[in-house]
């Protein structure tokens, strides 16, 4: 699935941007599923093992969840639309090119970056994923446009070769619990990742990245899956003293064959 130039870019820059990998109708099903989950929560119904996180700056008792929602975690196993999506070959094949034929999906999140939502500071996903094994691969799928004003990702090309940096707690008043910030690095070479619905960004778990505040009047939605070699050993409990609540290790490829 990935050609030689794309594999070379992965090695040199730590990411690959695949324009139009998923068609708009395909990603629209993810948006509909996420919106339906928010409606179920408002109605007092179960969403299974998934759970929601509110945008701290937007919390208000008189608002429906859809107007204060930040993320829905743990959707890749319990929600058919997200499980079916991750089983598609055009999603799994580029991941297999980077990780090999035996792959697990261990984390998923649907992100609503609503107007007024804060961005996430500079960080490496590997800070949150203390694994023994090859670096994990994030798959970021644009569900809506990511433009300069609605809180797009920014990346620091080549930073994937760095070790996991020390990170400080995000000091902002309305930050989401658990956000940290890398403060010991030069980010002058950073680049925004502007995307259209269906574009897909594959990125190394050591790649430094952030998102900016959404200062527009529209939301920026994305679906993110994280994959790892199936032989990976998860050391989260040793590092943080407890298992990560948003992690659910699910086999997706064995010997190159989907097993979902």
C-alpha cells in the first residue's frame, strides 16, 4: 500500500499523509455513529465500554452533550461502525507496511473539536504508551475539514527519532485532565497538517505534535486509531500505577489477514 517514497518519508519525517484514502461517505458513517452515541448518553442509555470526555471550557448544565463533547474513547470494539471501519483493508494495509503482519488496535478516540475548544499542547503519544516493542502507529482520519482556524494538528517533522521527552502538566485553566506539554524542545520547524474529509495521517508514536484552539464557528471532527505490533508488552501500570482506562487491546491482523 505504501510506496518507496512514502516509506522513505516515514523513516525521515515520522509521518505519511495519504490524501483521499477514505471516501467522504465512509467517514460520514463515523460521524453519524459518534453523534448517535452522544444522543444515547443524553437519553440515559448505555454506550457499552465506550466513554465520553467533555471539553472543560464548554461544560454547562443546560447544554446537550453534543455541545460540550471533546472525545469518545474505546469505540473500536464495542461500536459496530468503528469496528467495521478498522477492519477495512485500505486502513490496515498501510499499517501492516509499518508494523508487520501481526497487529493489534489498542486505543481509539473520536474527537470533536467544537468552537471554543482548546488545543492539546506539544506531546508525544509514546509518553502515554510505555510499551516494550516497536513504536506504535497512529492513524488520524479527517472526518471534517481541518483548516487553519478550527484547531488542526501541527507536527514537528523528524522528531520521531527523539526519545520520550520529559513533559510537564498543562497549566491552562480549562485543560483536559491528563494533558501534558513538552517544554524542552525547539518547535520553530513545525508544520500544520491541513486535511479534507477522508485524508489520513499515519504518524510515529514518538513524533511531537499538538493541536491549536478552535477559533472558528465550526467543529473539527476526526477519528483516531492507535496500532501496535501484537507482541508488544504494555507497561502502563508500571509507569502510572494503574491500567489506562482508554486502552483495549484488540487483534486486527494475524499473518496479514484481518481477524476482526
